[in-house]
């Protein structure tokens, strides 16, 4: 694990140096993935790394796990509450679509959650540009395979150091780095809404996804769910699609 951490720290240094950037930042949610990335960027750039807390519908001080991460790592941080920005944007969109008669109530909650992720992405890039930093993402191998991220939201980043790591490997690295047990053992949640759970929303456990990614056999039901998630999210893992180049005859 020590060698793996050193490998990622060196990679972060090399990529940020290649880009001519000064350092790195990460959005810290209080979850295990962002906690691990926080520890990694602090190691890579002790004086030029930043954690960004971006609460919506709560205060910065109401995020104890996220605050514990920045305190335990000694990471510099800034808290930016986005509740007002989110509410104004969402309400404006809803009002105009209702006026047009096209508002769809069926998936309104999910649309709101994705807007939150994209608002956070825009904020991270604005802050990063202020410092001359790159934005480091938190997606792991399980999330990448299933497409469990918001396109141009939490998926909109410059670097993804955990992309080849299964959830179990992220937990192992978290313990090695000294992430608190409350963060390591908490139920995975993107906190898209109150009581939201990653595994309930996906319809499959991280343990099953990890087993599949290790090449092991899983139940037929889980495999069908996983293949469906992977197929439907293929567009998220590609650059924007364009038509074949037109060649004049």
C-alpha cells in the first residue's frame, strides 16, 4: 500500500507539473473517496493543496466528517455554501418550463440532484482558476464502470487518481492513510437527497461490483443489473460524440 500511495502521489505531481499548474484541490463531501484524495493531494503538494466544502441545504459547520478530514490532514480549505445559488437556478428553470407546459415532475428530484453536482463542478473550477490549481476527482473503478457519477458534475474533473481502484481498495488505502473510522465505515452516499444511498439507488452492492471487477462470479441478477448500468452509462465514459468527418466526393 505504501508503494501504491507513492505511485499516486508521484503521478499527481507529474500531471500537475505537465499542466503548468501550481497545485491541486478536491471537493470534500465527508465520504471515503474524497477523504483519500484529500490525503493524497496534501502529500503531493503540502503547501499548494486545497479542500473545498460545498454544502447545499446545510451549513459548512454542519459537515462534521468533511471538517474532520481537513483537520486530520492539515489541508487548507474553504467552505462555500451554495444553497441560495442552487435554489434560484432550479426555481428559475422550473418556472420557465411550467410556463411552457413542459415541466416533468416524474424525475424532478434526480434533475435537482444532478444540478447540484454540476453547480459544485462549476464552483470548483472557479476556485481552482483562482489559485492556478487542477481539480482532482474522486471517482473509483466501481463508480466508473457503473456510470455512478453525474456527467459534467462530479465526473467533470482534471485528474482521477482512484479510477483503477475498487471500493474495497479505497477502504484499504483510507485505513493506511489514517482516515477516521466514521468516514471509512459510513454507508456510501452521494447525498443527492435526504437518506439517499448509493447501493439502493444502483440496485447492487459495492461488494458485488468489486467481486465482478476481480473477475469473480456473482449472482445472475446482480450481473444483469451491472451490465445494464454499464451499457446505459457508456456515453459518460466517452468524449462528446461527433459524426464521421464529411468527405466530399
